[in-house]
C-alpha cells in the first residue's frame, strides 16, 4: 500500500520554527521530485517549495524565500520542511506531494497536475 504520511502540524507560536515531515512507504522517493503546497479556505492549492530527486535543485516561492528550507533524506525515504518565523498568514493546510519526475534535477511549483502521490494534509495554525 502506497502511503505518504505527514507529521508536525498543529498550533504554532510566532517566532518558533515549524518543522513538517513526510514519510513515504510503498514507493521510493529516489524516483520522485517533492513539492510542498498549502491551501487556505476559498483559494486554490498553491505550491511554495520543491526539491528535485537528487536534492541538488530547490525552488521557493518569492514571498517565502529566506524563511523556508526544504530537504530530503532518500536513505530514510523522508522529506522535511522548515518554516522560520511563522506568521498568522502562514495558517493553512499543508501538503507534501511526490512527482515521478523523468529527470533527477528538476522540480516545479507551478502546478500540482504532475504530482501523483499526496500527503493527507496537516493543519498549521499560527497564533497572532
């Protein structure tokens, strides 16, 4: 059974670093680029970070640069996201997703159509 399980969400106080993780089972992350998406009520799900299969290329949405770090540990079949200095506007449901990318050095945050495996989503709520 293929699973992509998220952890680390919940209530977050401003100033603390949020760490989200996704652990894959039933498929091997070596073959997948990883994207992180978030969604707020009334808006489309949007990508804000991704990492290529080999980990050498990362992308960040402009407004998140400097606050977000994406990483992966293929040996452990896991992916992590760190969000520094979370703000109330970061409150959203966060999703990890895996893309069976044909090349080892690419990833995209321009849409979610390529992503075939999704985490269950985890609510992140940042206190004001």
